[in-house]
C-alpha cells in the first residue's frame, strides 16, 4: 500500500525566506508524486508533479521539488516566500490511474 | 486545460434529507472518478472509486448505502448523501482521472452542512 508522511504539520517562515516542506513516501511500485496547495474553503491547486524523467521538477509560483528515490522523499521548496504562499500544502502519491493518497498536510504561515 | 465542474459549491440541508453532488468533466472523458471527503483542518480521505458503467468501490468504513455513487457516463459522476446527518457535514471533492496529459483533475469541492 502507498502512503505519504509530511513532516511538520505547521511551518512558519518570514517573507523572503526559504520555504521547505517535507514529504516522504512509501510505495511498492515507482510512484507518481504530487504537491497541491489549498486555500481556505477552496479546492486543490496542483503545484507540480513527478511521474518519470527528470527528478527535479519545477512547478508554478516558483515552487520546485526533487524526487530522491534513495531517500523516498519529495520535498517542496521555494527560494523566497511571499505572503500569498500562506496556505495548506498536501503531498500525494499514486500509481498511474489509482487514487491519490494524501499526506496530512502542512500549514505554511508567512510573516512580514 | 482540463476542467471538472462540481456543483453545488455549498449546500445546507436538513437532517434526514438527501443531497446530490455532481461532477462533470467539461472537455475530456474521465475513465475513473474518485470521491474524497475532507473534515476541517484535516486531509482528504478517499471515499470511493468509480469507473463508468461499473459499481463503485468503497473504502473501508464508508457506507455504500449512505453514499451512493453513480458514474453513468464518461463525463458525469454523482455522489448522493442519503439521510444526511450532522456528522456528514464536510467538504466533498471529486477527482477525475484520464490517461494522457490530463491525469488527475479536481473539482472545486462542495461544502455540505447538515442542520
């Protein structure tokens, strides 16, 4: 069975600081990995995804993530946080065509 | 890009009544539809998986007679919460899957409040 662990339910950074949200996965098959963002009372927005190929994936809004098979990790980073980045972030894993399995989420707070 | 239209976006219903939530893939055909439930401050929990023309597969602990899923066509799937109770109040989100570049496309969610 596949699973995702997001380390840190709450991360606080200052505006302009590096954002690092951690995600580790468990999968018996080559995983598809995703990061989503959710703003209050809204649906999910895809930030980026890894399926195959290049392990460093660039997404929207300056976010990127690196797939590290040896560490079973897919951490999300952004060099410089913006106030508008404050939201809930979810890491998810799937096998192609199966349901996405989500981590518990990380709340990102950005202070000025 | 791929769009999934989910309606209604929010609904308030009385305890004991039924509510239908609809998800339509507007510009693609979804081979599979996933339904999730999200309680406040929590993650998305998979409720069921449905394929067009087949009976839905429910996750453990999800009552199939309470949460009726119909996937009659490749562009429409519905979730009906029957005899709703306050504990069913939640955010329900659908996700349509298709092979190729579209992959997984989420609806915008439905906030259900049962009073």
